[in-house]
C-alpha cells in the first residue's frame, strides 16, 4: 500500500495469471521465504536487465555490488510427453479453454484443470533449478529471486510464457490444439471442438474504437554519454569528466523510470538524491561527494549504505525519529522478547533496541533492521511489513 509520502510500491503480477505465478513462488514452490523479500527489493530497484524467456529456461543479468553484473540462469522442469498429451487433451475437449487461449487469456479454471490433469503450469516444489554467478550459495540468492519476480511481467504480457517454460512455445501449443479439432467420426481423427462464437456485424461496426496507447521501445542497457570536446572554463570549477558523470547518472535514472514504470517515485530531495548517487559510487568517491555537497563524510556513508540496503525508506529511518503509537511497537517488542537475544527490549519513539539489534518503524509502516556498528547503528537488509522478518533475517 502507499506509504505516508504517497509513493506507490512496485507490484508484480497485474493479471490473474501474473499474480498466480507470484503466489506459486511464495506459497507452492517451497522456496526459502526468507530469501524472497530481498529479491523483491532488487527487482524494484531495476537491477535486472536483458531478461529472456526460452523453452524451459529464463536468463538475465542482475547488477549486484560489483561492477560486472551477475549471470542468472533458471531452468524450469519441462513436461513429459504423457503430461503434454494429458494437458492438451483436456484443453482441446473444453471449448471455453480453447477460446480463452486464442484470445490470449488464461482463465483460472484452465490452470486448475491442468493441475488436476497432472500438468501444473505453475511452479511447484523442485520445478525451478537456478544458477547464479554470484558467490552466494543460498537457493535462491537475491539475484535469482529478483528474476523470479520479474518473470511475472513476462507472464502478464503473454500467458503462453507458462507453456514455454514447460517446454513448448505458443505456435506449437496452438498447432496441436488445431490438429485435435478434426471432423467428428473420421477414422483416426480427434474430435473437433465447436467453433468459437463470433461477433455480431452490427455490434462490430458500431463499437467505439479506443486510441492505442503509445509504446516506448526501452533499450536493454544504458548507453555511454557523449564526451565533451573541450573542458568548461577553468574558473567554473567544473571538468569534462564531471559533466560525463552527471550525464551518465541522468541517463541511468531515465532508463530506470522507463523500466520500472510511472509508479516509480521520481522526485527526490537533495539528501535522497545525494544518497542515491553515493550508493552507486566507489567508496573513495563518497568523500568527494560529501565535500562538494557540504555534508559530513560519515553521514553520507551511512545514507549510502542505508540506500543500498533498503532504499528511500532505509535512509528515512536513519535520519529521523517519530512517535508511531503503541500498537505496532507492542507487537514488535513481544516478538523481540521471544527472540532469545540477551537483555530486555527498550523502546524510544520508533526504535526498539535489544542488545546489538535494533528495529526501527518507518512512516511507510515497514520495519527496518539495524545492527550495532562501533558507536552507531547501520541498516542490515531490506525492510518488511512484519517485525519477525527482520528479527530473523535470511
């Protein structure tokens, strides 16, 4: 839900079949539930590029903490020939299922019937076999989990992606369904399904035609900015390299907005934009940014770390305290008291501290995990709507 600032969170699955993919990931595929939240955060940040879906396979690149993106490959278990026969036989025998597929839709009844026929289109336990070039041995790592969620966009756009992931493309599925619609009674022929109902000519000609929405061709990656032929005048204090850096940052932000959609928050405060830039910079450049912006290096380093881990909300809870009321704090205090950590939970405004762990409640109604770092605290991972998710992180 939108937070107090009105920001709309990026969701995954806008159609029934896209939502079904996400629900299967989170509930039926037996994936580690502690790993999925961090993958959602990565997916929302636009770190995934060049995502491609093939027969039984998904490939993508995911930008992590290093300069070179990680390579992600996900194999989905293909159906056997008996499973395809069972699935296509079931679909071909039901006129409504065939008509829906021809219209580019996947009704819930078809998915349920497919599962009953032993050919579940959605991922179940053991169906997904991922590989990632990152050093994290967890299954799934956050890079793989991010790709899992973005596959929902592909399923939204074309439900036949579910068939493709099981081994057969749209053309092969539709060709097989057509072959099963041979005339009834012909020797060796399958029973033809009744023709799909058409549209009345009068209604067709009087139907109001809606304007097509503009479609932007989004490039797969951000290209390099143009190089200035000469440097600005020396008295300005600017250099050609500084302009190139700013142009590259602006291009990257524009690309993220195109990929993430208009719901991505575009307006950032000076401090937020500074933290965003610092989070994407090498550590030795943070001091230069801090000096140019007139902020303390330590503060900017904390903001950048919070932005990398938990985005805008993470930076907000680093910088401010506020009184949220007793209801959310009481539940979090009870959960923290049962964690087995030494000491007693202590509450101050929106913060609950027990030993070397601190939970902070943001104005976005989410919880953020902090761990002690010397004399201060630092954000440790993405946020969650439930305090238990950040008490026991992946």
